C-alpha cells in the first residue's frame, strides 16, 4: 500500500495498488469457483466464466479500512473473498431483472448462459460466499465479530433489494420525485457502506470509528 507522496498518483497507479492489495481476496474467491468439482462441462465452463473479470476492489477496500483503524489487513482476506462472490451474485440478479445481456464489451453470465443457468450460478455464488466466511474463524476472527459482519451483510442485502424494487416501480414513470431517486441511490450505495463498515469491524475499531467509515463508504457509493 505504498504511495509516493511527492507526486500525485495517476489512475493507473491507483489501479495497480488496488490490484496488488486486493489480489489475495480475489484469488481466494476465484479458487473457490475454479476448484469446484463437477461432471457437468457446461457448469464448469460457466463457473470459469465468472472469473474472467477480476474484482480486486472489494478485498482491497475492506483491507484498507481494517488497516486504517490499526488492524491487520491479512485478517480481511476471507471476508474480502466472500464479498466478491456475494457481489457477483447480486450482479447476476440485477442483470436478469434488467434484461442486461452485455456490459460494455463483456457478455454477462445471463447473456451467455441464459436465465436458468445464470440463476443457478447466483445460487452457487451465494452459498460459496457465505461458506467462505468460516475461513475467517480459522485465521482468528472471533465468532462475535463474524456475527457483526453477517448482521451487516443482512442489512445491505435488504437495502439492495429495496433499491431494486424502487427501480422496478419507477420504470416508465414520468412523475418520480428527485427525493425518491435519491432514496433509491442511497439504498444502492449500501454495499459500499457495508464494505467499509466490515473493514472497520475486522480492525476492532471503536463504534465511533466504525460509524465514521460507514458514512464514508455510503458517500463513496453515492459518488
């Protein structure tokens, strides 16, 4: 996480730093998918497809927030990996609901494999995401800390769902109020708040520090 403070880092510098610091979490998430044994070639292909776009961002941010409050960033690796898988599951749900078959140059899992396989993939991601949480216990995260993390994930999952419902309700409407749009955006930003909050929790932060990083995360999510 070293930055030359004499010069302003470029976007590419930041990208490299995040890739380096999020690599362990991403690699653990990737391994959970690629090492899954299956006799079904189609499912094997689909699981591999999910790993084509790496996610270093979530593991890196949770590590930074942990370190910011004096914690050991290494303790965040399993949780960072879990957050990657859970986010990919949410992403598949969104693509199916919004009928998104391509994002930029990349064909979505829904676009490539169809709704049925995509739904199965999202189920796999959910279960593997939560199963990976147990690795946190294996490296010394106290059960009560893991409990707080799961409570945070439960809350963010509900807010993400509320956001999706609002988006569905707003479709083809011309009388949606600006404050309603802001409410939807704030709920969508709950994921980033969860990431920063979880990092602080893993770093054994005070309640004041946890809430400060949570507010920071929500603000980033709105940016």
